[in-house]
C-alpha cells in the first residue's frame, strides 16, 4: 500500500496522487452536495457521484423540500456530465440563473448580465453555483466541504487568538476568551463551553485541542452530539460494544472514548445526556477506564474531555435533570462564548471568510465583497442563530449575487426591514369587479411596504405569485411598488 499527501491509501503499484494521470484517464468527479434555501431553513443534501436524483415536496423523492411552493415531484437533477436540471411540468416552472462569469467577458459585463433561463417540461444544462428556483425555494449544487480541503485559517496552529479554525476573532471580549482557553489548553483539565446555539463552541474546542500538549495535539479530535442519538445508540457510540451484546452486534466495536485514546473527546450538547448515561460517563471521568456494552473487562484510556451545552447546567442540577457530581467533573474550567449580537467587530471578517468559502464551493473565480450598506444591515441584525445563521445568509447572498458586490437586495427581507415580523396578511377578495382597489391607509403604509418586500422575497421577485400571496391583484401590487419606490425585478417569471 502507498499513501498520498492526504493520508488516503491506494493499492500497491498505483501512481502517486501527485502524478499527472495518463492520457485518456478521467479523474473521479469531485464530491458535491445540494444546498436548499427554503424560507429561513437551509438544508444540505449529499449528492451521489452520478445518476439522477428526484426533487420535490413528496417524501418519496430522493431530496424532499417540504415547502408549499414546491410540487410533489418538481424536478430531476441529472448528475452525469453534462449536469442538467429537468422540470417535470408542474405549475411552478423552474428558473435558472448562471452565477459563473464567462471567461470571455469582463467582470463589469458579467455583473450586468442576469442570464435567467426559464424551464418548463424540459431539461437544460447547469453548472455548480447556478441559482435554481423551484417555486420560492432556491437550490444550488456546490462542492462538498470535504472536497474543498481545510480552510486556510485551519492549516497549522493559530499564531494568536485571532485565527481559530474557520472563525477570525477580532472582538476584544472574544480575544480575551481565547487567551483563557489557550492558558487551559496544555493541561488535561476538563473544559466546559457554554453559549447559545451556533456561537462557535466546537470551533473553540478544536482550538483548545490544537493548543494541547504536542503529543495530544497530534492525537485525534473526536466529537459527538449527545442530542442526536437515542439512549441505546448513544451508549454504544460512547463506550463501544462486544460481539453479541445486543441484536445486530455482529462484531465487537470500540467506542468514541477508545478511538480518541491519546487525543480529545468533544461532547456537544452534554446537557442532553440521559441520567443512566451520566452515571457511566462519571465513572469514565473518575477512573479513566471504559467498559464496553456487554463487556466484562474495563480498558484504560488517555483522553482529554471537552464538553459544551446551551443549557444552564446549574439550573439543570437544581431540578434534578443533571448529576451534580458529573457537573463538577466536567466543569474544571468554564468558558462562556458571547452571542454574535454582542460581537459586532467579528461580523465583517466573518462575512469575508464565509463569502470566500461560498465562492470556492460554488466554483466562482471571484469573491464578492459586502457593500457598506449591506455590512451595516448585517451588524444591526440581532442574529438569533448566531454564526451558523450568518454563514447561511452569506452563502445565500453569494448565490444570488451576479456581480462583485454583495448588496442589501441579496440579504433576506427581514434584515432590510430591521428584523420586524411580517404583518398579518389580508384575506383575499372573493372576486374582482375590475375597479381599482382602494389605497392603503397612510397609517398602514409601513406595514404594507414591509409585507410587499417579504412577499417578493418569498416569491423570488415573481410579482404574480407575490400578489396572490398578499391577496391583491397584480395591478395593485405594481402600483404599490411604484408608490413605495421599491426596485422592480428585471425579469419576473411569467405566471403559468
């Protein structure tokens, strides 16, 4: 066996990975995934290397998009070269906008070109990074994260508390937090990370692992989300099992603690552990030994424990949901990560980083920069989903952007309207008499303007669908758009 630079093994006699393939040899296709933006939800689906996948609202599709605007069987994505998207003839036709600049055009020319194509009952060729509209859902084929390699900020140890994994830390409070983490990193003391969901607890855990003692830093870093598995599966994943320990245990399997021997274990959402598993984890922390499910002989391990939760563990202890002795064992050092809304200085570098990563995933040659107006909106938004939400917003903005600048129009409508909730929709009129609809009362102008912005956002600029969503005629919607001086879409999709 030989191994290439990434550590992957290839059969003996195979050409080294760095050698140029022989003439006529096809390289295996890069791993890709499909990212779906539907409302505020962002879901990533891995794609097979070839063949076809069906897409639609029905659960029997290969990729299910549970959104009312998506047909039960809406489209088929053909992955064999050349990649194509096929519309299956539903009421909402597919729209495709190329996001890649043609090599023969200048950037300025490319920025002015929408290149929107409408597909109904046929298949057209697409490329990774193209923005595809299904109803009011957006989808894009992109490189899988594993295919892009490690981010540049993750290569080697960070030289200062400014670069940690994929997060660039600029806020003084965050720099102080990372300095504390680095002081605790070289020892074997357990560290408990607290903070809201999406604040970057796993990124901080990886930074602590990299700053551990040299021997441990070279060891594995293995993480497990304690809330993602049932109690029986969780115990098997953590402690391992012996052959025949339960139905389906056809062979012995080491658990997470054994696999991480000499390295670090990261227990995410540790506050979700069942009480029975808490007892077994406490024993591992105290004795540094693990007993497999169905086993009789404990095995010694050398593991550093890092854990994280968004819960108030002291309150959980008080109500009897979490063991006090386990809490003290995990709580050797406690670090609380502030939410993103309290770290405005971090937003600009994070936007730059996520835009670069998204551009690479969408196979774009140029990385768009955020305009001053867009950056102001991003810094004012309260970010309930923290860094995870910011990453999703920037990926969506890069997908929608055809030029070299991220503008406010590429951001979700809730950010352009101050994050205010959408006003209740009016009931649709029973029938249209052809007479002009009355103008909105002046006191309701702000609310109606906001509702129109939201509706156009949900319908990807389609005025016909937006009017139906608002319960008004298209003519009235056009009139309101002019009255409120809203930008009109350049090429709205025709109503079916």
